[in-house]
C-alpha cells in the first residue's frame, strides 16, 4: 500500500499551489539534502514529464530549492527559496528534459561541494507523497516514511553480515532491507529500514568497517 | 481493523457498529502505533488550518501572482447575503464560496491542507464547515468528518490514484468530492453504507474529468472545479441520505476512474498541453504570464 496513514490523505499542511508539484517536490529536494548530509555548493536539477512542462506555474523549482534548504512543506520561506538559496551561496541550475520518464512527475537532483557529490532521482506520486527511486545510479524504492540507513559499500562477501551485526549489537531491528549493485565486484548499496533510530555513534561504527564507502540516513 | 476497499471499510463499520471515522482512527492507531489523543490532535490541527484558509479567502484581498484568480469567494459570499432570491440556496452557496476561498488561498501560495491534493484542497473544508453550521455539529464531529473523508481517500489512493498527472482531475477533484460526500453523510447521522453510496454517486459524476490547467497553474479551471465539487458533494450526500443507491458498486466506480485515468492522453493530465490550456485564450494567457519564451 502506497499510502499508509490517514495523514497522507488529509495532509500535508503546505504552501500552495500543488501537492505533487510543490509539496512533493519540496520533499524530494529535502530528501536529496538529507542524503547529501550538508548544504550543497552547486546543484543541477533535471525535470521530466509534467514537472518539466508546468514547473513554473506550480512553483516546482522554488519548492525543490526550498527542500535543498531543508525547509518543510509548510515553511513560508519556500515562497522565496530561490533568493534565499542565492544568498546562502547555493548555485542551482534547472534543466528541462523532454525524455519520457517512467513516472510523469520525476526530478533528478545532482548536488556537490568540494567534499563530494550525490545524485538522487525522486518521483512525486500525488497528495504530497514522494519516493526516491534512484541514488547514485542504484535503483531503490524509499518512501521516506520510516528512517532508512543507506550504506554504500564494496560488493564483496561479508559486507551485509558486518553491517547487520553492528545493528544487532545496538539492538536495532531491520524492518526491510534491499541490496543492489551495478555489477559484480563493484560498488553496491544497502538500504535498510529500521524499527529503531540509528544514532550517530552507530553510523560512525558502520562507516569505519572495512569495505564501507559511505553511510547516510534518510 | 484493516481495510483496503470501501466495501471492506463499510462492512467492518456496519458489523462492529462503528462510524467510518472510528474505523479509520483504529486503523491509524494500529498501523502507525500512535496514541489516539496524538492522532486526534494532529487532525484537529488540520481542521484549524482549513478554517484559517476559509477565513482568509472570505475576508482578505486574495490575488494570485499571475492575477488569474482571487476575489470570487468574497463575490459569491456577498451575493449570498444580499441577493433577493438565491437560485441554488444558501447552503450550497456557503459550500461553494468557502471551497472557492480555500482554493484561492492555495493559488496565491497560501497555507492549506492537501485533501487529498492541493489542487482539490477547497472541497472538503467547504463542505464540512457548511454542513457543520447547518447541522449544529461540534468540533469533534468536524474532526471526525476528516477521518471519514480520509478513510475514503485512503481506499481511492491505494486502489486507483489521486494525482492529476496520473489520472486527471477526476483523481483529484473527483476523489475530494467523493470523500467530502461520505464525510457529510456521517455528520448528518447517515449510516456507513450511505456514506459508501455517496462516494459512488459523487465520483461517477466526475468520471472523465481532465486536468487541463491554463498555463500549468493551479488556478483556471481548478478554483471553479473546487467550487462545483463542494456543491456536488452536498447534493450527493443528500441523495445517499434519501436512500438512493448506486447501480455500480462504489469500488467498481473507483476502478473505472483508475482505468479512465490510464486511458487519458498525456496532454490532458496536468501537462497544460490540451483542453482549456490549449484554447486560444488559454494560450494567450500563458504567453502573457510567462512571456513568449515558452
């Protein structure tokens, strides 16, 4: 079931005018910011489908910028997000793509600074709900409902076991887990939904394991 | 207390002797593992935001950035107060003016509650606040009505869709109208079965409605479709309360809405490429608002 709670239907409280093109877009931007883990310096946002056709009318560009600034859907600062982003030194470029996407409301967000970069693809499925469907080229399906631990790692035996035992040590239960890789022996991504929050200390412990490249929380 | 379809929802409610709103609340407690008080308070906050949006739309000078919409809610309200004869009646015009008010606030980038979407955010506040006034309902009844509406929207969203880009306006304004109709029935003391019938009666009158926003803005025709959605919700509720039944079962009407949405061309699903957006005036307005560049 895509919609789990009554507040997905009656809600969110948001700045208009469109739940999919404004609130959902803001949430995709915010998810990208959360995955990146800090304020980006540069951002390239590619819009597809209905997003590309109508983003100016719906304020989709403004909303994604608001998300990159870590604003929630009801934050009135969203209205001025493009100006605020400029003041904060975030360079944002919008690209309209005429490629036909799998979902009509799709945005690809590339974020970078001196320390690194991340690329996230999100879809806005209606009523303000969104899903992250791709991260750095890995396919995934994240609703942002539950906290998700994302672990980029070397595709080799024992990686999953090592991460799982750190979680077990801290009595964190795994609710859902997905592992994907681009090709055998290359980089892989674990996405783990947990019942308990994964504290910073645990994240660091996982990050210091051999073969782990990066740890993020969404 | 889990349900997936309107038929299941109505069956649980009738069998257990519960209101639809109560089934939704129990479902929420179970699935989200949150206490009742917290869930109720969250919904009451949504009601407050809706009421503030109505108030703003009816009293303030609302104008969208494009200049396309704003001011009609006040116009309808004044007419309702002063006209010697009202053709559709003051209850309908109350619902219509309030739905318009919230929708105009949304178009002006104001604060609203998406129900189920922002494009359809006027219908539920318009219908519920009007019904509450007419029926003398207390605050709890109004908050409960939002849970009832939510239960119906939950079934529609999980079995069909609620986004204009996916299913056209029937998925947004259509869903909101059906949700509001069911909620108003419960407020008026109707049975869960009657709420289910109201959903079918309301939604079937929205089938095929395309999403064709002029210049891609949630303004024209969205605001007026919110107004008429509220009117249809009130009438559908009355029809269901009278005992009128839908010949096609509610879940099949929802299924038909979904299939129609899939068959609908992309030009009519929130791309601003067809319908009213593609009329000479629609095109002219788009050029005026965004310049010749697009």
